[in-house]
C-alpha cells in the first residue's frame, strides 16, 4: 500500500544563519522585481473599491438598515423614500395587505433648466406634433380636473412666447394637452429632460369613476337611463376590461412603456374573477407604480387643486398668475357637446346604498389596485415636496393664490360656456369676450391686486 508522503513543516524547520541570509537576499531580489506589479495591484484594488461604492450608492435606498436621513444625505432631492423591497412581496395579495405597504413616494425636484418653451410654428394644432421629446406635455385623464389644467397649459403657449418677443400669430411654445395614452405619444418615452416637462393630475379612483359614469354614461352619451347598480357595473366593466394589464384607468393613461407589463393576451394580469378579492402579480404592479412616480416631473391631485398648482408654480419657478384658474364646468349645469353641437345637463353623482357598499368592497379595490396605490403615492409625494420647499413659505403662497383666485372670480364673473342656463346653444363668438380669456383675466387680476397693495 502506498503511503502519503508527509512534507516537513518548513515554517518550524530550524534554519542556519547562512540560510537566513541567503533567503533574505533572494526575497529582496524578488521584491525589487515585483514592485511594478505591487503598485498595479494597489491601483486595481482602489478602482474596485470605487466601483463597489458607486454601485452601493445607487442601491442604498433599498437597504433596510439605512435611515431615511442617511439616504437623503447621499441622494439628490428627487430620490425615493425608503421602502421594503418589492421582490420580498408575495405575488397575490389581499387589499388589506397592500394598503399597509409603504410606497415609494418622492420629492418632485425643482426644474433647474430654463422654462421649456420650445417655439414651433404649426398654427396651434398641438395634437399634430411629430415628437414630444421636448416641450410641455400634460397627460389629460378624464374627470381629473384635466380641462381646468389644460386651460392653464394652453395659456402658457402664448405667455412665454411673448417673453421672447415673438410676434408671429402661429408661433408659440410647444405644449401638448389632450386625452391620449402616454405610450402612444411619439418621442415621449425618450424625452430630453432638460428641455421638457411632463406632468398630469389624478383623482381618488372611486370618485373619478362615479363622476365619469354620470358624465359620460348618463348625461352626455346617455348610454344608461338611470344610475342603477347594474348599469354602473356594466360601465365599469367596459372601461376596465381593456385596461387590466395596466392596473387601472389612470395607470393606463400614464404608462410610458408598456413592454414591461403583462401581455395583451393576459386578460387577468392583476385581477382574476376566480379570485375577485385578491390582487394578482402585486409585485409587478408595485414596480409599475413606482416607475410612474419616478418618471413624471409632477403629479397633481384634483382634490388638492390649489395646493398642487402652487407647488407646480414653485417647481417651475413661474409667477403665480400663470397658474390661476376659473371653475367653468360644474355638475348640476349644462355643458356643450362639440361633436353633436348640442347642450346636455350634467347630472350630479348620486350612488345607491348597494353601489356605495360595492365601492367599498375588496373586489372593487382589487380591480383598481394600481390606481389606488398610485393615488396614495402621489399624495405622499405632494406632501414631501411641500415640506422640502418649506411649509411656511408654501402656506404664504397658497394664501396669496386663494386671494387672487377669488379676485379673478369677481372680475371675470361671466358665462363663457357655449350653453345658456336653459340649455340653449350660444354662438362660438362668446369665447371672444376678453373675460373668457384665462390669460387676460389673470393679468387684470394681478394689476388690481397690485393697486390695492399700493393704496
């Protein structure tokens, strides 16, 4: 049998002085030859350390052991707040679980570039822009105060053009404000962020749906003759069935890139009728919500319209008179249908007890889970942005904004609608009244307020 040879332990083997001297010379000689390799190794280690530190800095917000203050000290002001990792969540979750999950809100950063007034000459046909890589883009979502905000954005096209001494009537600042899904707008997904500003306004999902049902389902299109529970279910199903893979109605309009979402063939991506009280693929849905919060430069809240517009003016660093508005359209009055050239009465939303109970159910939340999560994250983001701008400074501006808005309401208290109080169609020349111009009303209001301050 072969035996394993046992090598003597050279570390403890007695060595003569001559041997020590000889080994020392050999070691010094080897060291002198390896000096270049030694310094190269040191440089390599330094490079590796820097690379690891940079990567760690990017992912530091996901570290549960790091405090929020530590994150803020390392990241820019638009960084996410600390949350649990989405990958740790279960795929299918009950609404009670989702409502308790901390979301990735953010502080909307101050726009540090010149106001993105990209001059174009297209005779005001803003829907025909070839690309939206630059300019102002406002994503209009039905029944989220979008017409009010669109009027403001429309006024910007001429206000900031005039500041550049442009006299051509067809030249204006590039601004898109139409009801269209973001992923269908050419160039938007690859926009130049130093030359563009992307924002939208959203609304509490249930309130938005009720308003949409009464406005489009009953009042305008007259698809239903009453607001029964069955009619609402039918309307909601028609609105949601093609938006299942987006997580909700508002999510559908806001989505920039739908390639990361479940395929069109997956009809039950986030809600399955076989498990009606659970949200499917909740981890994917949460990632999608987080990506939208990060991608948009600002997301306003309809129920906090005044606060949102004041914050918007502070972020863009524009005068407050450029975000003033008038309440032109209200339920319980007549509105004009451009396609049919007729007026219709807008019914006030009134839900039955059965419908109210359904709208509080787990099934309803699960069907619209993405919108509910987005709404909560946007609320938190607005609050964090106000705190970042300075709560006391914001409150002063909000007070002034409300005073100016009330003054403008008195100055421009005219009916600019194409409909009379009795529902008769008025000539379109009514729009030529200077008091129907938001820009003109804001200018007059600012001058009146200035005179009062000086007297």
